[in-house]
C-alpha cells in the first residue's frame, strides 16, 4: 500500500501562482511515476504533469500547461507542482497519483481544490 498526502490548494486570482505538494509513503518501489491530475465536475480526469524517478527520469505535461507549470521531485518521494499564470480554466480538484513504472497498482490522493477567480 502507498499513502499519498497532498497540500497546497487554495484560492487565487487570475495570473497568480500556487504550489501543490504530495508526499508518498508506504511500499514505495524505486522506479515509479508521480503525477498530478485534475478534474472538474462532468469531465474526465486529465493529466497535468508527471515525473518519473529511478532508472528513468522523464517529465511530461498536459497540452494545456504551455510552460506555465513545473513539476519537480526530490529523493524522498515528494512531488511539487508549481503553477504560474493561473487562469479560471485551471479551477479544478487536483489529485496526486503514484504508480510503479512496471505494471502494478496505482494510488490516488484525496484531492485538493484549486480555485481561480477574480
């Protein structure tokens, strides 16, 4: 089992910034991927950014990020999502995800609300 603890959501005005963090604990495998997804009511959950750790260190971003967000990781299985130039369309519940690089169970955090509004 893997436990994920998220923090950092909140309310900001358009153009503002927020940083989300997520820490994984429990049965952590070395080669894994930690990601941030987001979801709004009535829509599917979509990938925001992901970062692999271990033998393969690759980062990827959703098409809508367009250089505004940056994902980073440290060696203690914490992942950060720095979000800049936030727009109202970025309002969503943001979820942390952990999965091994090899096929296996994936885990989700409880979600943190991000609201962008003037």
